């Protein structure tokens, strides 16, 4: 009888794993340089950032390979990247994207990701972060911070330029 229960349990677990219910997705962002960083994007192309904030997953430049299960940005998606390190307080990357390379919509004003959206999201080596992807303007920004006050997550309607000053050329 014990054998039958174990066999049934094993079959149940394998069925869930095969359908993707047990697939682990990563919700980690990172900023190391202008060529080594990870952002959160919708899990599938041709969707709205604003509709997928709680389902966002990690996408990284090809220079970062140690974020488990992260995808690589589509070719030509990142158009520019500008890195800034503010002493030990924070690091950030800002720049331009080509929304067409991931099928993002021109009428999508995007949205904000932070440790609450999606739940459990984090920035490697920093306790706080705030990120915006704005397909309608073809810009993105990410700041990872040591102090909460340097990563204001209460300004989600204001976007990259207002919340994270930087170079968006």
C-alpha cells in the first residue's frame, strides 16, 4: 500500500512539473556596469508591461550569466545604457530600448517594478530597487539602493525621468 501511495505521489509531482507549475522563474535585477545588468520584463513578448508587473521575469545582458533562469535581452532591444554609481548609496542604469524587438506596444506607458511588484523581486547586492520600463517613450531605468530613501517606490505614476534622473539618450 505504501508503494502505491509513493507511486501516485511521484506521478502527481511529475505531472505538475511537466506542465510548468513547478518551473522556477527569476525576479532578480542587477546593475554592474553599462554592459552588465538585468531588468524585469513581461514573461512573454507582444504583451503590455503595465498588465504584467506582477508576472515580470529577469532579462539580462549577455555579460551576466549567473542569474539562474534569466533570459537574455532580445537582440537590439537595449539601444543605449548609461551606468552611474553614487558612492556606496546606489547604482543605476538608464537608457533607451527598441520596444519592437520584444513586441511591446507603443500605447503602453509601462510601469514600475520594485520589491513588492512582483512579490519577492530583489536587486543583487542591494536591499532596495526601483525600475521603470516605458515602451511608449522607448526608455528604461533601474536604480538599486542601500537606503530606501534613494529608491522611492511611492512615485509610480511619475516615470523614469522624474524618479531616476539620468541619461536617456
